C-alpha cells in the first residue's frame, strides 16, 4: 500500500514538471536551445523541453528572419544591465551564469568563438578642487574579444571621446565592423568604405 501511494504522488508531480503553460512565444532551436517568452521575460528550454534558464528580464533580443528573440551562439547569450542610466552588455552561459560581466556599450553575439564589442576606457585627466572629484574622460573603441572577454584586437584606432551619460541618443552606439570568417573582419571607415583585416 505504501508503494502505491508513492507512485500516485510522483506521477502527477512529474507530469506538471514537464508542462510549461501560458507562453507567448517559443523560438526555433538554435545552439540546441529555444527561447520562450512569458510576459516581458524570456527563458530557455533544451530539446527535451526542460527549462534550463528561468524567465528573466536582462536577455538581449536578436533579430532573426522575421522574429526577434534572445539566442545562444557559441554557448553564450547576450545580457544587458543598466548602471547610472546606461546599458552595459555582457554574456551568460547555458546555466544562466554570467561569464563575461556587462561592461560594453554594445556587443554582438559570438561567432567563431569571438565577438565584436564597444569597450569603454576611463582616463583621469585632472582633479576638480571645487567639487573635490576627479575629472575623467571616456573613450570607447571597437574591439574583438575572445570567449573569456579579453581583447584580441582593436578595430578602430581613433577613440570616441564622449561620456556615455551625455549621449542624446539613448540607443547603444552602433558597431560598424563585421566578422565574416574565423580570422577576417570587415571594418567600415569614415568614408563608408570597407577595409578587410586579418585577426589572430
């Protein structure tokens, strides 16, 4: 009798665990996972329908064909966290763990174990005695990063000198470069012409 009772309790529990209801969108599978949407939050399921990343509001959407949803590429998904009114981009893995801390003003999905990002650098250029604070200058560059988030190559030599807080346009600055193969990137110059660069 005791065995029968345990069986009756477990079967409904397992059935409920495999059912996900009230979803507003289910994406096609990409990188062996699919994005699911409930309300304003997204999560991910594996190919068995198991939720591997619970619903959250920091996943970055990618336009794919006629739809827009978060994706995993090279085992990483873009996230964005706001700090002082500015969105900074980073990456999580398939456990939902942050593997590259949000620190970039913009970032692409990983391809060929590399990603293109806008890396911010802050330089102290003086001290303001009246306000008792450092005077700082912000620059950001387009760079290529590896899967640990380390810079492999600078794609733009001229830094953009503007504080992200002072931007009138609150959209992230645009990344103009494109990875076209494992070791080749195209970079758009100020004349809207392309140059080809080999990266290691």
